[in-house]
C-alpha cells in the first residue's frame, strides 16, 4: 500500500485573528491536499494552532482571562475562517491538546535520555512577539532583527538542545537532496547559515508558566518553538500508535512562510535526527504578501480579513485569486483592483461564459439532453482533443513544484482552447442546416465532454465551482468520488443525460 500523502501548514499563533497572509498558506495547502485526493491518493492534511508562550500569556492577561480561556476564544476565529474557505483539513491540532502535551513530553524525554539535552546558563536578548532569542551581534540598532521591536535581556538556567552535533549531517542532507528546502533561494539561505556554524539552542524557559513542563524538570517549560514543531508528529500519534504514525510520516511537505524557515529547515530536522526519525521530504517557504504595495500591519490598519473578500467575491474567487495571481515562492502584492480584473477576465468571461454558452446550446438545439457523439469529425476537433489530453499532465508537473499559478495557467489554456472550439465550430450555424445535424451532435458532445474534464480539473482550486459544473452536466453523485488521470480519457460522458442551466457561475462584477 502506498504511503499517505502528508501536507501541513504551520500551526498559527493565536495572538491574532487570521488575515489574508495566514489564509494564503492554508488555501495553498488545501489545493495541494485536494489535488492529491483527486489523483486517488490517501491524504492527511494538517493545520492547527500554536497556543503556548509568553505572548499568549500576556495577551490573556491584558484581556483579563486565563490563557486557556484566551486560546479557546481565539481558536474559534481560525476554525470559522477555514470552514468558510472550504479548507479540507483531516485534523486540527492545538498545542494545548492533552495528546500533543503527552507526545511532546515523550519526545523531549527521549532526547534527554540520549544526552542531546543539557542544562546551561543562558544569556541573550529575547523578542517576546516573535518568541525568539538573539545574540547581541544579531540585533539591529539594539532591536529585534526580525520585527524591529524592543528586545529584553534574559539570563537564566535553561536546557539546551545539541543542535551543533547535527550540523554536518544536516548540511550533507541538504546538499544531497536539492528538493529538501525549496525554493532554491531559501535553500541557499539555509546552506549558508549552516556553513557559518550552528550553536546549541536554548529550548526551555524558567519564568514562564504557560507551556509544557519538562518531564525531567517540572520547574521549566518547553520553549514555544520546540513545542510547536512537534505538532507535526503529535497530530499523527507519534509514540502512541506506531502503525498510524508510520503510515503517514514523513511529511511530504511542510508549507511555511519564509519567516519561520530556520525553525523548519534547521532545528526541526535536527530534532528528528536526534529522535532517529526520518526527515520530511520537503520544506517549502512561500513569499510574503503586501497590501496595495505596503507591508500588512495592525498599526497601518491595512490588515485584511479573509471574510471581507469572501463576502465580496465569494469563496472560489478568493481561492482562485491568491493561487493564480502570485508565484508561490516569491513575494506578491495584493490589490483589490487586480482581484476585480482577475475575477472579470478569468472567471466571469473565460470560464463562466463558456459554461453558460455550452449548457444553453445543448438546451436550445437538443432539448437539454446531451447527444450521442456521431463520429462526424471536423478540423477543430484535433486541437481540442490534443489540449484535453495534455492538460492534466501539465497541471500535475506544476503541482509537483508547488507552482499553483502555473497549474491554473494550464487549466485556463484549456478553457481558452474550449472557447476557441465553441467559436470555430459555430453550433448556431450548424443548427440552421439540417444536413449538419450529425456534426452538431459531435460538436455538442465534445463541448460537454470538455466541461466534464474542466470540472474535475477545477476541484482542487475551486471545489464549489467544480461541483456546480458537475451538477449542470446532470451528474447526481459527488464530484469528489471521481479521479484524474483515471477519468481523463475522452468520451466518458454518458450521452442522453439532461443538463441543468442553474444559476450562472461568477456573474460579472460591475464597477
Ligand atoms: Zn521580533
């Protein structure tokens, strides 16, 4: 039996409500998970929330509630928005779950028993919002090099993880496996960081109470990042259910934002090496989004909630825009204007109109029932068939590289090919001439067959649109039971079925 395809998002820090940046990673992970399900694979798609740490404890204090009450309130915002965005995660992990706590304690005990964790004095600068320690040499103008905020001097006895011990093995692994850290710009960043030498990492905190107590020293809690990274194995029952764990681990890909690259491409693999566990196949760090050319920040007041855009454009258009507009590995700029342009050009004009036209012609010329293909060929057929036979392979290749925008470009090339076919075959002319009746049957069948393929292709990116086209084509079962490339062959649409016009897809946005 083949291994389950395992895709993860980072677990999101519950200090804030989700915004379009948070949703960006989750929508991409969802498209990936759905794409692998479309291929008929078993998939485990994990997301969740990071609920420990000083920043959460302080936010709870400000709100006048206990940390647990605070995280219980905040987690709802995440679950709500993922539901609205049609996120199909198989599990939702919270680091306050008893299961996670148990696994994290087992894991750290294993490393302690092995001698990979030791007690030492820690002195350094600490950025509370980022939960990051910095050396004096790393500070920029005395402030956090990552976020530019004030840092605090911390000195205390902490437990350290022997990260330095794994530096050579890690370097070799990244050199030998070019796909382990992607895209290449991030891989080079990680390689040069490791080559400068790795120092052991403080992995516990003494003063803080809101965290997981160390099993070998209850006076200390786990450093929040050490705790958080373990979600990827606690969610699939590491140390609790070996059979389940081994059928899912290692992860095929951890999708992350580039700000947490070092944790995922250096510390996490070293932790796994220390525990004698296989490494994930890939860590993919995507770029950052700006809003109308500016960095998103609370102080600028330009943080956009996904709800606003879903209200205005709909869920599928939301998903489409973010996957299509940006090259996943690089930074991108969100603008309302570009979203309207994409919506009207790609969704309303190219896709929505195509679906309406084809359904309307079957209704007008064949009383709504899809004719049997007559075998009466024309010049326009070959290019359409060729486009249809090639599209899935191209999409698949793009998805292997996490190039969501390219995958959608290939699907829209196919949309264009079908639109061309509709124009060139001019069913309205064939209809006027009774001697062309056989050709009209063939043409209408080919158009419907193209929509069947298109509906399946769209499912990972726009699950509702895929399902709606499926209904318009008269299918009564769920499109999610169907697979590609298994059902990519031409001629699988059963003739005689009645089409349903229904509501138009993606009505144009007037402005
Ligand atoms: Zn910071």
